[in-house]
C-alpha cells in the first residue's frame, strides 16, 4: 500500500512539474501566450495569470445558499461556445411536456440546505427534450454512429467541421464506461473498458452521424501516457471545433489533487467546460452530498469558464445518463432550448 501511494505521489508531482515547465517554455512564444489570455465577448481582457485551486476547508450555510451574482449565458467565441456569467437560463421550447428531474435534486431530502441554488440550475429540459436527445445516440441507416480513429497528437485528429465534445478525467474515473453506456444501443461499436487505470492511451474519436463527435481523452494520474501533457494541452488549446470539455470526477472519492490541477489547466486555457460526477451507484448518499457541495463551492468561488451546474451519472445503473445526453445534444446544437 505504501509503495502504491508513493508511486501515485510521484506521478502527481511529475505531472505538475512537466505541466508548469512546459507552460514556462511557451510564455516566450507570443502566439501561444496570447491564447492563454481570457478574452471576453466584449473584447475586455482579463488577467491571464494562472488560478490556483485549493480544496475548501469547510462548507457553511452561507457557502451553499448564497446565490450566484452572475448566472450563465452562452455565447460563441470563434467556433467555440463559451460560458460567461450573465443572467440566462436554458428552458425547453416544449412547455407541454413535464420537466425532467435533475438527478442531483433527488438528494435534496438528505440535506437541509439547497443542493443547488436557483441561479445554478441553468439547464432545465423536459422529458420530451430527453427523449429527443437520446435518439441522437441510436443509429439508423442515415445516422451512423462509429469509431473514427485514435490519435497521439491533435495534429493527427480527423479533419471535419463537426462540433466536438471531449471527456477528460483521472485514470479509472469511468470515461470509457460512460461512453460505452451512452452508445449501448449501437451494435458492433467497441468501446474498450478496463479495470486497470490508464487503459486509454490515445485521443479516441467517435462520430455521431452529422451531429457531433465525441473524444475520449487519455486519463491523467496513475499510468498516464508519457505524451499526455503535449497531447491533452495541444488538443484542448488548438481544436477549433471543440464546444465543451467534460471533466469527470469520481463521486465516491470527490475532488483529488490532480483534479485541481486539471481545473487550473482548463481555466488557464479559457475554454468552456463542465463537471460530471461519475459512479453515483458506488457512492453513499453522504459521499454524494459531500462531493456535490464541494464541487459546487469550487465552481462558485474559483472558476470563470465552468458551467455552474454539475451533472451526476452512473454508467452501471444509467441514472442521470439521459439528462447528460440531453446537454450534449444541446451544446452541439442538436437540441434547441430557450434562453430566458
């Protein structure tokens, strides 16, 4: 056990050291340095200094119940959809259908304080929206879902104009299992999963008809590929049709040190992203509530580009899966919602 912990610590510090050395080298390149600046849609430049994340020491009632002063609004910056904090809420255009139950809110009975404030409940689809979105993940003769290719570097990625989403997270957080669950109705599509951390070594591209492409990125941490820094950083910074990055967190263990490094990296790149809490079937109700509260506090206090509303899913029980799939359909322009 001690040897395993020592090995994990070595991987953690190696990644931080490699990431920060690589960043220091790129500062001298003005083109790359300018891409790290936070440029808002009104051309106002915000400081590009790296944000340092620290785990919250405690959660008070004021931390949880205080509403955000800047709810989300979606904009397009270049070819990317960026999230900036302005009054907006995404509601279904089909108000005749009952609203879909957010899986996070099922935990409300276990805690007196609100799981999420009203201003953090941005994405509110209906059951009809969920049903429509789930059809995107069902193949048909004119809607083929297939694995395209694997790539070590973003320069080797497929050349197309489809909107992309990317899954990133620690090794063994359940990225491949989640993708396999979403594509469970696609016969013959092989999504390899493994109990061994670090199984995914390449950028894996899946095409969903003419709707979008999903990218399974290598996991960071234990047994991560040697080219992870260059591969992940190059893809996240340079991929022009990347709409959203989904940062996966294991809900049974919560945010770990490497996850804070990943948050720091995504914030520095100023790209839109959101947090997905996985393995909800393996976590106790107490663990789920603690993970959600901690994640919400970090989003509220330390992020600028993260969606205020996290998602909760289980690949095994498929709880929350359709809710997440409906957001994927929305963020890739395959599901229309009203901004109010």
